[in-house]
């Protein structure tokens, strides 16, 4: 279970700034070319605000979804490419971070060597699996692969204990599936069956590329599917994983040995370098118990096929062009609808980002992130905190007792902007030109050793960042009660140093409010100001909150995202509540800001209209049907269209700003609107 709340990676385009207002000559940030003003705002505000941009940015073969987020990511990638290629083109000090960044980039770019190597980089592990003769040898082999970053029947991570948030805790989680969600194995609608059959075809092809005869490849595929389907049965759904209480089962190490005796935990933890494990949490007990049965009952040849498949699937992106293309054909084309893989330079940039993200981030912020942006952002956060405090105090459904504690939690928010105060040390990471895959393995082992050394049985480090500075995203972490806004997102159209308050409050202001509201959404409200999972709400308040939240859930359940496919209101509830809260809080903050710095109508739009246009523009995108289907099954964020057309009809100020009336397609009667913040 991942308790970090992330904004979706939605596409971003550079926002042209046209027209001035009365706020010290700052620009509005609204470009009418991004709009389609032939559409009535009350009928389809998404197309009204974003139609021009969407028409001008048709999907390229490389993308399953492209929007303003992706456009900003593209720009960031070009900047990162320039930084990296400068290092890669000239000799660097041996063992330095610069040398490792440049060398790794060059290694990834060397397709000739990767094609010559073929499957040789995984040969030793493949042979070791093939040599297994007894079920008792399966777990040792799996543990060795897990150490290298190849997933096994289940997963693990070390992070804050949700009921003792100052201390880290080893957490055992469900895993073992090659498809994104359990439903892909269990549902029998035509679209899901098609994906399942395509997955099996992909598996057979990969086994064939590795050298298996057709009959052997088919036999291995059937064995893997049987095991994965068996694990999928008791696996928690994406919706159930959103319940922090249901995914927390803490016990002593002795308790783990007793309750899950079918797994040799001593061997596993020794192999992973974890000494003196004291306590663990088993997030999802049922699938782990199923793993015990699989280890004991499943024929050894079937389990060997499973391990070989996990190795093949994990390593494919780092081997030959043929292996990479085979994997893309399934995960890219079938699952997402992409028509073309990304160019090699992007893969190289992404690899460096994944292996040495903070190191690259240090170079990025030095060149591209001005100190003035951080200062203005911190002031915006302060204004939004005051606005959320006012919204909390104004709620009639919340008792004074709960309000008091809620305000204490809000006041205790730990705010991170731009980049970490201290940078990670990569001196222990070895980069050398043996193979692309070998470098990925060493990186995985380096990260595991780092987590064990710095987290296992250790206090939580509140200064740790869960995103790199160059990331185009933001998050709220309930266990540290922190909100984080990396430098990568602090650019237009989210954050525009040249634009007025109406633009910035509608974009980055809502993002700030969104992350703050996560501290009080259906998950976040269960954590206190110290980050502990506990019930701090006064009697009756939780029930009143849940009744109001149900209005949001039911509304999104009624949205048809594709013919015959409904949105999942329960899965997206937290993000939808955060969007609602972000809009309410940021709009209120704008009204307060305009008392001191009045804004006039500009470019034909009032400040209030510009606020909502800026919000909508952040979520502009084009997306393929395959990606819509995939995200609807697994993404806790609503689709971009519905983060606009689903969220704004519950905001009274939007009706007033655009004169939305009964009879308009998006009109929701006042009594049926969400009323929380």
C-alpha cells in the first residue's frame, strides 16, 4: 500500500501570457487560442477552456496520453538531456557523480552493444533457475532475484509505521502479478479477455526469443498464468488498498515466523541484507498466505517458469532492441494504445533519472530554478494555509472539538518547496561498462542497501524527499504530515512568475490546496498532526463527513468514461475530494488576496473566470481509449476531463462566474452538490 498521495501526471503545455491587468503590470496567463469559445461553458467547460489546445496537440504515436503535464515533462527532459550530454561528452573525475551520470547515459545509448549481448546479461540467473531441482530451492532463488530488483511472489518496502510514525517499519506487501490489477485475471468482459490473451501471447513470444521451443514456451506461459491467477484471487483491489487500517497488520518477527511459517523469512531477510528484523507489518495477509501454499504445492517446474518469466519481464527494457520492442508491444500498444516507443535518448535520460535522480536534480535546480520562485511559492503556501483554516472554521457540520484539532494539524504541516536541504550521496554506486542490465542491478542493490542502512529499525528522516526536484508533480505524505512541491512543477502553466494572482491561484494555488486537503480527505483525515493513524474526530463528525463524501462518490460512479465503462467513485474519492477542497480553498484565498491587490477584467475575462480557466487548462489532454480503460481500473485520479467537468459543477462560485443556469448540461441542483469545504 502506498500512502503517498500524488497528483496525476497530466500533460502540460507552455502557457502563453497575453493581456495585462492592474496587478503591477503582471499578465493574465490566459491565451484564448487554448480555448474553444464556440462551446457553451455550462455544457462542456473542459472543451470550452481546453478545446483549442487539444485540437493543436493531437496525440503523437509515442503517447497514450499527452497533456500539459507531459508537455512540461518534455521540456524538462530536454533540459536534463543538455545537462547530461555535456557531462557525457567530456572526461570527468573518476568516481565523481558527473562521471557516473555521463557514463550511464553513454551505456544506455550504446544499442550496438546491447544488441550484440542479447540475453547474455541474464544468462547466469537463467541458468541458476534452470538448475533448481526441489521446491525448497525456489525461495532462495527468488530472494536472490528480489535483491537485484526482480519481483517475486510478494513485495516489501521500509517506510514509516503508520501507528508509530516517527519510526520506520519493514512492510510486506502483495505482489507477484505481471498485469496491473487483479481484475485483469478475473474479469471476463471482452476487453479484459483480449488483454489477458495478449499478455499470454507476449509471454510466449518472450520465452521464444530467449530460446524456448514453441511447445515449451506455451507450457511455461500456462504455468505462469496459473500461478499469477492464483495470487490474483485474494489480492486486494486498488479500492481496498486505499483503506489504511485494512492494510496494516503489525506483528513481532516471532509472530511473523509463527503466522506465516510457510515462508523461510530467515533466509529471505539474510539474502536481502536485513539483519535483526524486530517488527513487520503484513499489509495484505490473504495473498501472502496463498504464497505459502504455492511454495508448498505447485510443481517445481511451474515455479521455475514463473521465476524465469519475472527475470525476463524485468530485464527486457535493458536488453536488446528486440526484447525491448517485444515488451513495448504489450505494455505500450495493447495496454495503453501507444503506437511507437520513446526514442533512445529519452530512455537514457529516464534511466539516469531513475538511478541518480537526486544527483541529477542538484544540477537541474542550480541551472533552472530561481530563488525568487521558491520565495513566492512559500508565500502562496502560507496564504493557502490561512484560507484552509478559514474554510475549516466555517464548516457547520464539523464540531468545535474536531475543528480545534484539525487546525492544529494544518498548522503542523511540513512544507517542502523546490529541492531537498541535503543531497543524497552516490559515492557507493558503481557504474561501469559491462552491460546496461548489470548497471540496473547494481543500482537496485545500492538502493536496497541504502534503505536497510538508513531505515530498517531507524527513526523516520523527515527531510527525506519522495520525489526528485525535477519531477512534474506534488504530494502529501500523511505519516510526516508534509506537502511537497518539487521545482519541476513550479513552471507555467502551474506557476507563472509573470502572471497575476488569478492565474496562479487557479493553477498552483489549487495544487497547493489539493495537497493540503489530502490531510483531511477520506484517508488523510485518519492521520493526526504527528502522522499517526488514529481516530481524532469527535463523535458524529466522521459520519457527517462520510455522508457528504458519498455525494462525491455517487456522482463519479454515474460518469460513463467509455461506452459501457463507468468511472470508479470509490477508487478516485480521495483525489476528487482533494480537487474539491483545493478549488474551494484557492478561490477563497484569491478573494482575500484581491482585497489588497485588486484585479480587473482583462482579455474579456473577470479574475474569477480567469481562475477557473487556469484550473481547467492544467488538465488539458488527449488520451487513447486503451489508456482510459487502464486508468479507470487502477488510477486513484479521475481522468483529466472529469477533474474539470466533474469537479466544477460542485463549486458555487463557478456558476456565478460563468452564469451557469438550470438547463445547462453540467448544471447540478444546489441541494445535490458536494458540500464539505
